[in-house]
């Protein structure tokens, strides 16, 4: 397999390094990121989920969000 050298700024290198998965090369990382699809391609993907199940799902997310926020509030009080 042939290779090419490319130049990236230090900040871009740091971003890629943070996105790089364990045992993944920079080429693999760039390939994975470049293959990301447009969010609009997923539109309607959950349209067949019954309304009561969707409502329960949304409520579960809200509950987790509130627990997370409360945990963050508690941690900030401990620091003070």
C-alpha cells in the first residue's frame, strides 16, 4: 500500500489524536471520520416505534439528564 505525507497544524493533530481509538492508526481514524454520514440520512429511522415506547424512552433520557445534573451540582458543592 502506498502512502502520502500530509501536513496538519498542531491543533488539528491534537484533535485527531483525541479522536483516535486504541490500536487505530491515524489513517484509520481519518477514514472512520470521513465515512460519517449526514444526520438527515437517519431521518425517520424511529418512525415505527410506538408512541408509548417513545414517550417512555424520552422520559428515561430526561431522568438520566436530571440525575447527571444533580450529580454535577453535588460535586460542585463538595469543591467549595
